[in-house]
């Protein structure tokens, strides 16, 4: 009996301990969560359109091929190398073309001698014909011989020039200043007009190709200034100018292709980089914004903020539509009026209807960092 009594006493102690822990957990769960609150900011900002795009070359890449066929004997620059206009890129074996030029020159020399003789003979016969000392039929023979010699000489001279060009074409030169983006030939390979040897692109200036939504295209016009930032170059920004706006929208995205010209003297911007572009407008508008840290996403992926209701001491989720970024702040297009008290930090711990307590309010620029420190205690 004594053992049974001790056993029951132990069970009672464990049960009371578990109940105490459950009560403590419930108290902790129901304890208000301290938060910092603040008002959305209403600021005057230049009217702007924020879009994403890609760095592209302002001109189509220069695809270079040899104009004559042959075995490659020398190749110069590789991918990434800069080249100047007229710089030698590669060459093919010129021997066959040198021999062809030698033969063409010899043929041209013979034709030139024959032409000069026929020209002199025709001149003398014409003088006799003009003096009525030569029959017309006889003169016509000399004239025909002269004209034939002239044609043969012109053809031989053209063949020589073609041979000279073929020999010159055994050396491939860059037609522009730029950078090698692709090299497709190596020494020992056969090359010709049907095979691309190099691709050259320009990097200064470059262009950023963006798609402006049809709802915003009326705010954009050529000549506008734009600020470009790139994830690949954090902390840097570049200035550009709207150069072109397409006259028709993309049927799939309903956006208008817009090209922004950007000086790139240091070649920091490279083809294919992703870019964020803010095209500045001419008007000043009022914009409602909150710190970027205020934004959270619900389980469905919708953009939301948590709003503090003082009469309930609770946090409630409010769906919002966001717009452009302004430093650490993000524009709120829809969902807030500006009179709400939004929770600036700690919102990642909150759910719809959670009880909260206001730690303090103040300047939004400092509240986030202060609130984060308090939330981590």
C-alpha cells in the first residue's frame, strides 16, 4: 500500500508540473509581442517609371568571315580582347593567291602591250582615213582590232585587281573598334566565306533594353534621363538617356520595347547583364511609401504590410500594391491611405490578429534598427 501511495503521489506531481508548464506556455503565447510602429511617408517625388531590362549592344554584333577560302596560318585576339579598326585578326595561306596575282599581272602586261600597239596603229590609220587615203573597209578592220585589244586589256586589268583583292582578303581585319565576343577559327583549320570567324561587339556606348508597360508608356519619351543600377555592380549607378520607344507593344507582355543609351567608357557594363532602370519624368507627384523592410508576403505570395489597430492592440494583415523603390523606401500604390500605423519591424513573427504592444514610435529612419534589436532580446 505504501508503494501505491508513493506512485500516486508521483503521478500527481508530474501532472501538476505538466499543467503548470501548459499554463506557462499559454501565457507566453498570449503575451503581447512588442513592436515599433510608424506612419507611411507622403513625399513629393519626380514622376518616374521603374522597369527591368538587359544590357545590349547598340548595334548588331559584327560577324566576320574570310572572303576567300584557305588554310588558317595565324590567329590573333581571343574572346574578351579589345581590338581597333584595321587590326589584323587572322590570316590564311596566301601562296595560291600570290601565284594567281603574278599570273594576272603577266596577262595584264601582255594585254597592255597589245593594246598600245593597236592604239598606235589605229591612230595612224584614222589619220589616213580622215585624209581620204584609206578605204572605209580597211579602216574598219583597224578600228575593230583596236577596240578588241582595248577590251582584252580592260578585262586583264580587272582580273589583276580581283587577284590583288583576293590576296588582300587572305588577311582578316577588324572593321570597327570593339571587343571579341566569339572566336571560331584556329590555326590549321580551313576557313572561308561560309564560316564565321569572329564576332565583335561595341561596349561604349551600350544600351539597356527594357519593356515599359502600356499603362506607363505615356510617361516616357525620347530624351528623358534614366538611372541604371545592376545587381552585378552593387553600389554603382549609371546615367542614361531614352533613345527609342517602339511603336508597337509586344503581344505577349503588352510592353513597349524601349532602348536607353548609356555611356560606358570604362566598360563596366557588359552585354547580357540584368539592369534596373528608373526613367525620370518631368512632373512632381506625391507618393506614399514605407520602408522596404515593412513588406512581407503571405502564404499565397501576395505583398502585404501589418497594420496596428490601437483599439484592439492587434496586428492585421493588409494587402498592398507596391511600385518604385526610393533608396530604402518602396512606393505603395494601393492598399494604404497614409493614416494607418504600420509595423516597421518584427512583422516576420506576426500573424493575422496577433496581440502586440507598442514599444515606441518615432523617426522611421531609425526605428527599424532599434526595433530589430529589441525583437532579438
